[in-house]
């Protein structure tokens, strides 16, 4: 029996009375307002909304938009009650951005088979913007009302606590809909939701899950925590027997850019830029653009689509002000409320103040008459190696310092598919590739020797790790004074 036939034969949980609410029109209006700039949004949401509008207008391809399919899912979601907070027990009324997301995922179908277009949806949205409740309601629909016999839905994460972040609200929604559960024979258990008549079920899964699964929907929650792609890969391979499965990845940004979630964001960005076309991937990245001052109100509006709704305006403004004052708060604030990827949850200096010191008009060639310290922090295969030329110039009796940095990484490390950020940095001129799998120190040595010959380098400062041969060869070629920088603080006496 085909999915379409099975779906039609089931009784519908959606009220049959006509509704004055046209969800497809709301999605269209939202995208139009984003594209015209009426609603502040980052470049990725603008491009994704433009893609939606363009796809609606296309007639020369495999896909079409089915408003009834989209409306059906939206109406079901609005039957589901809130799990907690002031709105506990009241219906989950969709905001315009959520309507657009749902209409995108479920509205586009194959012209002939009527099966869904999108096999994967990536939602990268800051905290408290309603990701988990939306995912929970979608999971209930796809498990029990998608017309899929024996549907299997898994809420996946690396820890049991995180795996429950979507399963718990889904369970609470069904507990708040006893008549619906009775009508459709849905049983709510402590750790599973099942429908014995169709053998459909939903449950949390920790790690990569078990063999033998035949996943219809996989929800990957807080994917920024994943160290590798094993969970994602295991669920992907379990979908091969399904006709219209869905991988729903929901997350905020994280504090490492080396995991699969950051790479997935890069994949979405490339798709939206048209670099790598992918008709089966939907993406919504809510963040503040890099050229927007993160301390501004505009940044808050761009990154938080539920600003003033589920996200308290007062809370965000106060948290932003605290992050400006306290450098230790900046990493967490920008990561969780602006969806900026950071390399550490806390900062050892106020990076906003540091950023304001930048002057792109400066040229290293203009400092040939100023005293310089050349410093280095080397690496072997994985980490970046960096050298800095630090110049001192006295102005009105005050010392001013100017730093020019070079960063190096082995070519093999840059070209690893998981390191698209390195490829972008190389393309933008911020990263120098050395040949092979390991750091080619001859390139760093040649650059350092040339610097010492061109500028007034007073000394070569270095971290001793990996630096023995490096500093020895530079010293032999230039006679520069060497200054080892210890890895730990040592007591010292003034002369």
C-alpha cells in the first residue's frame, strides 16, 4: 500500500471546520517581509526566504507546493499544548517564522509521487526561540499521522538528559490530549510513545542507537555537542527503507568549530549561496551577521525570531549589556543568544574592546623604522602555528603597539572535508597552507628570516615546544637575540 493511500484512509486529527487562518499565505507574507527588509534578519534567512519565494514560482522542475499538506501539519501543531511556563496547557500557536519553516518542510512535494521534497532540515536558532516544542509537535505528527506504517521516530543526543529535551515535551503534549490518544490508540509510556495498531513508536536514543532500526524521523538535538558524525551517520543509514524520511537537526552554535554541526552549517550556507545545489536540504540559520555590531539591538533582532515572545526582550538586553561589561560572559552570550560560533565559552580578555582596536588601513611596510619583537607559537599537525610581528611606536610620550599576524596549517588539514572553515580562511587570506600532512617549518623559517632582515627585530620570542631547530636555524642565519617564553609563570626579581 502506498503512503498516499494509507494516509488518506486514516481518520484525521485535524478539525474539519473551516479555518480563517491561511498558513501558506502567512509563510509567503513572512518571506516577503524578510526579503524586503521589513523584518530584520541575517543574510542566511534572507537567502532562505528568497529561495522559498523562488521555488513557489517555479514550474519547470520536479517539485510543487501542496498547500493542503502544509496546512494539515500546521493545524495539527496548533492542537498541541505547551508543556510548561505561563502558557502551560494552552495551544501551541505558531509564530510566522515557525509557519514558514513548517510549510517549507512539509509543503513541497514530488509532482508525481506526492512524497516530500526535503529529506533533511537544519534549524540553527538561539536558545528559547521555540526549537524544542516545535520539533516535539513535528515528531508527533510524523510518528502517528504521517501515513507511514510502523513509523519509528528517535530523539537522538549524546546524553540521556539532552535526548529528553524533545521527547519530554512530546510526551507532555500527548498527556494533554487524552481524547486524541484514545481516538487513535496512542499509548503514553514513561520512555516511549507507541501506537500498537500501526506499530509506530517514538523514543529517545542515546549515542548511535541500535542496529535494526528503520528510522522515519530522526531529531538531532543540540548537534553542536557532537564530537563526530557517528550518531548522524547511524540514523542516516537506517532510513534507506523509508520513502520520505526526515532528518531534523536543531541546535544553537557551540564552542568548537571542528564538529559535524559546524560543518553542517557550512553545507547549508553553500547551498544557500548556490555553491553546492541541494534540492533535498532545507536550512534556517538565525544569527547576527558578522558585520553587525553584536552589542546592538539589530543583532538581537536578527538572531532571535521570537524576540519579545518566548524570548524576553528585557532579559536579552540586560544579558547583552552584561556581556559588554564582562569579557567572561561574552563567549556564552554570543554563542547562545546570537548563534555565533566561538572557540571558548569564556574569554581571557574583553574581545569587544580588542576588536575595536583593529585598523585595517595599517600596513606592515610602514613600520620599518620601529622596534619590533618577532614571536612564534608553533604546532605540528592539528593546531594552528602563528607568528606575530609586534611593533612599538612612541606617540606623545606614550607607547603604542601594532601587531601583524601570520597563521599556518598543513595543506592536508585544511583540505579535510570537515574543516570548511579553514578552507574559507585560506581563501580570504587569513591562513597560509604548508605542504604535506605536517607543518613545513622551512616556510615559517623563511618568513621569519625575511622579517628580521627587513625590520628592526630586537628579539625572537618563542614557545619552546617544536621550536628547537626552528630558532636555531633562524639565529644562525640572522644572529637575532632569542627569548624563550615559559609556559608557566615564574617568579622573577627586578634587576
